[in-house]
C-alpha cells in the first residue's frame, strides 16, 4: 500500500483523499439511526433566503438550526455522534460541505459555524455556472432540509463585432443601424439621438412619425434627409447596473447649397461693409470668396473672412470689406465645393451717397433689404430650431444693414418733417 501511494502524483493523491472523504460524507448524510437526547427535534429558525447577485460579487447563504446539539446519529465507525449540517447543490447532487469542512474541490467555497446554531456558505466571485438551488440539510431521520436559489445576473455589454459602426449614405437613401448586447437577463436596446432630436420613423410611403426613442436591436431609417444626420446612441439595459451605450455617427452626403440673404448691398465710401452667405454641404466643403472676375480673395488688411459652424452640415460665411472705395464696387461670389459638387452665391456691392436727402425709391430699397433680413432669420430658424423671436445673437448677424451717421439720420428726419409745411404753404 505504501509503495502504491508512493507512485501516485500529488494531484492523484489529493483526489484519492477527496474520494474517501466524500464516501464518509455520504454515509453520514444517509445515516438512518437517530435519537434525541433532550427530547427536541432540530428545526430551522429562519427560511433560507434566495440570493440574486451580479457576476463577480460574493454570495452568502445562512442556515440557522435549533436543537441540533441534542440529537445523535449513528457514526460510520460505530456508536453515535452529533447531527451535522451539510451544504448540497441540488441540481448536481454534489455535496459541497459538511459542518465546517469543504468537501468539493472548489477554492471559491468556504463555510463557517458561528453562535452554535448558525452555518454560513460563502461563494466568492460568483460565476454564471454557480447559478442553481442550494440546500442546507440536517442528517436526521427523517432528513430535514431547506433550499434557496442563487441567481447570477450579468450587467449588459455591447457585442462590438456584431454592432454597426459609423455610416455614410447619400441623401434620400436608407440606413439600417444594428446594435447587439449580451447579459443576463437579456438586455433591451433603446435608440436615441445624442442631440435630443427626434428619430423619424417612416411607415408606408407617406406616413412618418417623430419619436424620442425607438426600441429594438435594429433601427431602419429610410428616405434620409440632411436633418437626420448626426450621432445616434444605442443604449443597452437589463436592470443590472451599469447600463452601457455605443455612439454611431450617421453621415448624409449631398451637393452643396448656397443661400444669400442680401444679393444687393450698399454702403458709403470709407465705411466697412459685410457680405454673408449660408452654406449647406456634406461631406464638409471648402468655402471661399472671389471677385466677379474670378480673382480669389484672401484675408489681409483690406478683407476679413470668417466662417461660423451652425450645425453638422451648415455654416455661415462672412466677408468684411474695410474702408469701401470705388474699386471695391461690383460683384462678389461665395463658393462652396465638396467631393460631390459645388455651388455659388452672387452679391453686388454699390455705393450709397448719404450726403443728399433720401428719395422714396431709396426707402423702397431699404424695405427690400429688410425683407432679406426676414429671409435670413427664417434660414437661421430652420438650422437652429428657434423661432424668430428668440434668435441667438451669435447666429443673427445684421451687419449687412446699411450704416448711417447720426447727422445723416437727423438731416433725413428734418427733411421729412419739412414736407407737410411746404404743402401747406402751397395752398
């Protein structure tokens, strides 16, 4: 026997000891002879409680048995011994521990015995395979036991290899965004726009609905417009914190579009004047200014060019001409180019003479300019989502309105007030 044990590896030797201990445990658990010393049968003081815990955390079962010390069961070696508490995994029938000794070969399990009648089973760093029914059993005759269920939940996690990435589609096309997630319980997927805007869901050929969120692994967008461009969030949640999300960018490509609020702009000589255009383009366009002759304008002491981003696909172009002179009069072009095409807007600059009284025809011209102002406000409202009474100062630029000195304004008012007097004198 000694020679045979000497030839066993340490692993095999350890396994043999475990088998012997398991055999002894089975005999103890199935003991059929019990007698009471104090006349009281063992009973459970509290029910064994179910445990729901996230994967990776520690789970604890507590079993409280009264009167166990006053009961004796037959021992394998003969005679009688005190009744024992055993922990068993019911679905596999595996004996995990007896009294204070762990039987199974699992270093994540431990047992403790406190206050004489309290036994605790600890499962460290629980895994999904630990899920199941656990039994606290007293080896009396008949055997007494109580059970509880260990539920192992898993927080959601995005399955990136099965989830869509950023997409580029032409305007009017369709896009199908897919988001997959794992976890237990099975996560639910919710789609939202990062900017808080609505998601346009189309059914049939004419019906479309604007929704704040859409549920499901896939999001189908059809007949996509430029306003639907932006970041979409795929959010996975199953009630186990934390929820997770992935950001998908939808790029909608289209031909550049240029809008000019004022095509005719006037100012006196030696004053500054600002021209402006609004551009929509995707992919992002190259924007610049030229004279009517095609000569490209560059920023210097004479010209100042700025560009303000309004949204993912729109921008405001400005050209300021300093100290206007006769050679600056004429046509100007704002040009936008991208990989799909190009577009341009035309503006004509003329000289205004404020040294003479204004004529009714000039008032009509001013009204025309104000009409362009309203058109500009409408454009900004479409791109910023605000009504005309609440425009952002940064976007509502009114530099194209014609400047007048205070002396010219007073002179014009005096002339207007003089007209009724002259008419009375005539009669």
